[in-house]
């Protein structure tokens, strides 16, 4: 287990995204869900990714590439997505290393509350 959380916040993984991955807590904001999903990609936790995907947009299965290493996350912009909102967006840049080659993925993700919890619905 990593000592600090892969999501980029200065907290131990177990106290940050780890508690969301274990189901001990739910994301309070869209940004927190997005960060926890980034960490789940880094940890290879496909089950968490599927659980936090809106059922209407969720794939039947998810096969993560174990050779891709997610190394850093930058949150660029958020709209809505707070504890009082029902939808929000997060624009981010994810840094990775794929078979020894560095790269970045930039995405503007959309999140909504579904049955009381934040879920990922896709890109804006």
C-alpha cells in the first residue's frame, strides 16, 4: 500500500481514498469521488470503479491495464459538485507511465448524485 494517497492530497491512503475503496465512507463531493477513482485506477481496483459509475453509463466489466502506472493528478477546475449540489464537473490532468513512457490524460468529467451518492456519468 502506498504511504500517501495517490489522489494527490497530503493524507495517508488508508485515511483518504482507502476508506472510500473499502466502503467505510462515501465521497462527499464530486471532486472527492474523482480523486478516489483516480486512486482506484492506480491501485487496480476495478470493482470500486464499477460501483461508482452511473448504472446507465457503466460498462459490464472493466479490464485495467496493469502495465500502466498512474503517478500524479492535477485538478484543474470544478463546477458544482459540493455537498449541497446534485451534479458537478471536474476537469483534471492525470499523469501516467505506460511501458516506460510518460503521458497525460486530460478529461472533463461529469458527476451526479444517484440514490444519495456521487457517481461518474462520463465526460462533458
